[in-house]
């Protein structure tokens, strides 16, 4: 979870009721930068019906003006009030023009990423952390980036995912690890702002003789295909199915030891590690990096409370927003929750089926039933998955001789070093996964 990334990186792929696409008449004069700036201005002015007139048919089918309003208001709850537009930049991706409107909010800087088709309609909408220097990309990794990497395909057919496999030099066979993303549509590097923690892990571990497979998450690579299925998706489709395919791929790859394949999950991926272990008992070992051990809805409420507390005082508006979240959390816990419960009544607009699938899931308790060795690591400055979560893992697993625990006093949720209280803004500062974390993981895998 990055800045409660359920919302921030979530693709928002919605025509106002009563209109068909043929009835909509919207002026699309001017360049796409101007159009994107005007679109953001409509959001700021709360003119959601007008903003939605810019959507193409696919986006209109998924995002009504009311849903757009809920999305924007949920965003403001997380990052504070809109302050100003900072800059605009564009990129060309196939036939699409992608415009990044960099904006300053009360507690974070974000890019409103607007994707335009050839007729200047909005074909995609994202809210993502602003990169510190998008032209230059992230700072060069501190680890070895010269090892040969190759493109691979996870699975096949409509849901195949592109990935990168790094195998150390030599004959092998080498131990290998699959990296499992946090929530939201993550890329293979788990990029947030200028930081790429999965790239750091992959290159750092490969330099120590461990093959690493990382890949695009299904909710990123196949976002458009998932829109019609959004009310039926659970963590199985979001995460678990593809992890198992990745493990299978490694078992059938030359120079990889099929009996020494490990799985590392970060954040939501860490929370799902016990379920993954249940599905494949042949996995050699399981690594939890900042994995939630408490109910996800409680974690979301705690994150929001923490973010609001950073200003020293919680405003009346923020108190009101927290009450809304508390009522949504209560709906998740309500025994009467059904798949028919509107997503607008639930935290961050996540559909009911997703919450029902997680109901009663206690990750450490499930992990207690597994035989595989486990390594659980936690940054002590992490405000998203906290030391309370780490304590939950220890409560159930500390008596097991094949489970090890590590904490790091100066590290945040990305396992990047910092000082003082961790904040959302910290994710916009370029850094790298601490070498001590990479060293500990490598030593544990190779022991």
C-alpha cells in the first residue's frame, strides 16, 4: 500500500445518465495539454458532469459523474485539499497522448494522468505520485545493474503478463525468488515517484547469486479488461493466480533450482503470502515485507487517522471524513454485508465481494498452518503497515524455529531510510532499498 494506494494508482476507466455517446457535444479544440488542464480545473471546481463529458465510451461505462465525484473526494481525503497546478508534460504511448498534470495537494504532490485517444477523448485516468525528475527517471540503483536480464511472459492468453527475469552469471542451478506487489496496479519495479523498490531488490539479490522474477501486475497490464469485472475481483484474481504461474515458470526455467523457489510479498503481497503458501506447498520459503496482519479495513482507517494527524490538529472537515470512513469500516464488518452492498458504502469504493473474500482472514493464523520457513521484515518508521502488524506476526509465529524476524529502525514502508515521522511526501524523495535488507534476505535464502 502506497499512500493508501487503493485509490491513488487505481485506474479510473464513466457517460452521464441520460446521454449516449452520440448525443454528447464537447469542444475538443486546443492541444491535449490545455484539455487536460481544463479537465483538472473542472474537478477542482466540482463540475463533475462537465468533466465526465470528456470521457470516451469505455470510460463513460465505468465512471459516472457521481462516481467521479466520489473518486475525487476520496482522493482529497487522502492527500489534502488541492492547492495549485505545478507543471504539465506529455508522452506518446502507441496511438494515445498521455498528459501528466502535476498538482500540489495539502499533504502530497500527485500527477493527474489523463490519457487521450485520437479524437481527444479521455480514454484513461490515473492519480499517481509525482516523479521528482520524470525526464531523467529514478536515480541509478546502488546495486549491480549489469547482470543480464530477459523479458518473460507470465501465463498465456488474455491475462498474460510481461516480466523481467534476472539470472546470475554461471552454470547454477540458482535459488530464485518471485516478487509480489502491494495493492493497486503496480508495475514490475513497484514504482512510486522516483523510487523502484522491486528493481532494487531484484538487482541486489541477483548480485548475490539469487535469480529474481518480477512482472507487471494484472491490474496494471490488463486494467481496461478488468473494468467490466471490477465488482467480482478478489485477491485471487488480483494477485494470487499470477504468483502461482510465476512460480511454475521458474520451475521450468534452465539454471534455476526448482526446489529452491521462494516468494516475497510486499505490503498487500505480504498479507497474501500465507494464502500463496497454502496454494503451493512446494514453495521453498516465504518472505513477508511489511505485510498487514490486521483486517485491511482497520489498516485503512489507521492510515487516514495518521495522515490527518500530521498537521498537529485534525480539522472539523477531517473529523467528518474520518466518521465517514468509520461508518464504511463498520459496513465491512457488518454480518449483513452482501455482494449487493454498494461500493460507495465501503472503504475507498472497493466492491463488497473483495471485502467478503477477506472476511475472517487472519494472515499469521493461516501462516501457522504452513510448513515452509518464513522471514518477516518490517521498517519501524512505516506508518502504513506498522509495528502493530509486525507484533501480530510474532504473536502467532515466534515459537516456530523456522520463522525469523527482522526490524529496521530507520526504514519506511518502501524500506528506504529516513528520519523522524514518515509522511506521504517522503515517497517523492529518491532513495533505495537499504542494503541491510537485501543482505538479510539473501543470507536467509542461501542458508
